[in-house]
C-alpha cells in the first residue's frame, strides 16, 4: 500500500519541541533540495502506478525520495545510509522523520526500489528536469547529446574470484582496525589465504563445472563466516570512518554471495550483478566486438548546452535524484 505523509505526521512531538531549533535546521543545499521536492507532481508517478488501499504500508514516498537523494549524493550503501540517517537529526528532518520514528531498514528500501523499477525512475527524472527548467536552474536553447562507454580497470569477474576479492577487502579493513587497537577486531579470524587457494583451484578447473561449483560453494561458506564476523565487529566499533567502510564492503560481499547462490541454482540472468568488489557500479557492456564480446565498465551520456561549454557526464545506470549537479 502506498503511503504519503500528512500534516499530522509533520507536527513535532513533545520530545522534539524541547530541543533547540538549531538542531533541526537544514544546511543550504538540503534546504534547496527539500524546497525543490516539495511539489505534488513528484507524487504523481507513484500514485498512478502504485496507489492501493490494500497491503502493508511501505516507506512514505517523500521519505523514500529524500533517502535516495542522500544515498546517491554521498555514494552510500543502503545499510550505511540507514545508519547515517539514524545518527543525524538534520538528515532525519530532511527525510521527514521524527526522532521517535524508526528509520526504514535497508531491506525495505531495496524492496521498494525494485518494486518501483526503471519506469518510475525515468518519470521522476523527467519531472525533475521539467521543474528545473521552470525554475531556470537549468537553461539551454541548444543541446548536444552523445554516448560512450568507459572500460573499468578490473580483472575478468568469476563468482570464485569475486568472493575471494570480497573476503580479502573485508579482512584487510578489519586488520587495519586491529592494528589501530580496536578491541572488537582482535579476535577476527583471517580467512584470506584459504579463500585465495580455492579461487586459484577454481581458475585451474576450466571446463569442469561440477568441480568449479563445489569450490565456489566452499567459498560461499567462507564468505558467509567473514560477513558474520564483520557485522559483529562493526556493531562494537569506535572508529566511525573505518566502520562505515567496513559496512559498505560487507554489503557488497553479501550481494556477491546472494548472486553466487543464484548462479549455483542455475539462474545466470541476474539484474544489477556486481562484477567488481572495488568498482561495484561497473556493468557488463556488449559493444559488438567479436574478439572481446563482453567488457566491463560504465555507460556514459555526454550532454552539452550553449551556456556550459564543459560536458556534463552522467552515469546512465538508473538512479534517483542526482540533484547535486543542478546546484553545483
């Protein structure tokens, strides 16, 4: 069931009323974005496609849009996004959440994003451009558009190598925490060597599908143990910077684990598949090259207006609300 905020939802409760107003004041950028998004036209695509009085209520649309803005503006993973909003009064205010409101969890946001899909994303982006032109934030009588691809500097991804890379990345961050004296990281068991050995065996077992699947399943088990340990460590960390990094790496490794399990069951058609632990936004690209039928990188759309000589380079992977470019 689609959920919208109402005026009653926006009223301060007694706890908030007792706090200094300065805590709730947004910075200049968030004020502009908040004002920009306070427009009923951005609700229309959701109401048209998902307005229903049945089912469990999902994340309020105003909250969802603002959370997606913060996610893309700061390059955050879903779990990290939720943690950052939970810890920030200003971000809670921006997302229309009271201090007593629970922040939607990462799985709820992921499900909402999949449910809305590319059609809603496209309609929202069209409405954003329309309003930006009305406000004369962007102008232009002439527009030149071109597209290209940029290859990522990554090795060819296999399920085994991605799991080994993820285990290595998470373990490396935990090692840094251990060296810095973080007590929570002292008992961590480093499984990098055993993961590396299995990845090497898988690379030498070309054509032997059963053997590769067996080795990959062993890597999945190792990766799940590493993820479990990393989550326990993150919950007890004092180092916020490395904790955020560890959280993001753990999220990516979890995604690789899930897509690997899908492949092991026979499903090889996985949307938004991770092809690199170190560049998770990279995607498979088919350019018609017979020698190299599939490359890995990003699709880019280059646009140039007469008011701005330097091209704006936008990643065409569907994403909501990259409004920071409008106000930069």
